[in-house]
């Protein structure tokens, strides 16, 4: 089998460890194989691939698309190192508001499967870090993009950084999860 699928504290979030064949010439690995992913319970339709490059200590997130245009993501770091995070924002979930975070790097070649219903973010830990990710179910829909604050105290992500990360204006102004949920549910925020 070319992959090991490792369940996390939030069972729907899965670490994907590819089998890497390396020698003095370099390496070869499969980064996705539909039949193997389906055997592991990841049956999805990937519709878009994205590529991101960032300087050290850039934090992107926590991003997601609102329903009915939700997306799953298969994330992989191809250059450098990131701390990659998924937060459960499904209100009726037993793991609601819980998060998991993992180091993804060009060395460990781990991937992270994040299904619909989760917010996603990452902090770059090296200069010129690049990630690629496959997006499932729906292409990017700007009218349905949303984000929640990266440092929401009710979520309590322990980002591996002292001080402030480098953020976009959009991410600086993102609402706390509670405020976003009130808006979503039609309650005056």
C-alpha cells in the first residue's frame, strides 16, 4: 500500500503518510491515488489544486467556505515547513471548537486531509515555504469564503510562535467563532 492513513484526535482529520522510495538520485512517491483514499474512507471529488508560497512566520487562516459551497482539503508542504491546523466548526459535532495541528514539511512529506465543516490555517516555520493542496467538492466561490480569528481564545490554538505572525488585513479582521456563528444563524452580532 502506498499510503498509511492515521486517525487523529478528531477522527475525520486524517494524516496521510505516503510511502517514499528514495535513493541517491532523489525520491518518488504517489501523492494521491483515488482507490487507496477510497479504501481509507476518503471518497471525494477533487475539483481544484492550489499552490501557496509564503515568507517565514506568515499565518494564513483560519479559512473555509460556507455551505452549500464547503470544501475538503488535502494539504501538503513541498518546500520548507508549516504548522498546519484544522478546527471543527460543525455546531452539532462532539468535537465542536476542537483543533488539531501537525507539522508538515518537505522532509516528512506528510499530508493532512481536512473534510468539509472545518476551518483551516497554517503558520510557516521557514522562509519561502510552499504548500499545495487539493480542494474537493466545490471550486473557490468568493461570495462564500469565510474566516475566523486565528487566535480566538475560545478555540485556544497553540501556535509555535513567540510574538505576532504576519497576517493579511482580512485575517487580522476575521471575527471570533462565536460572532461568526451568530451571523450565520441570523442572530444580531
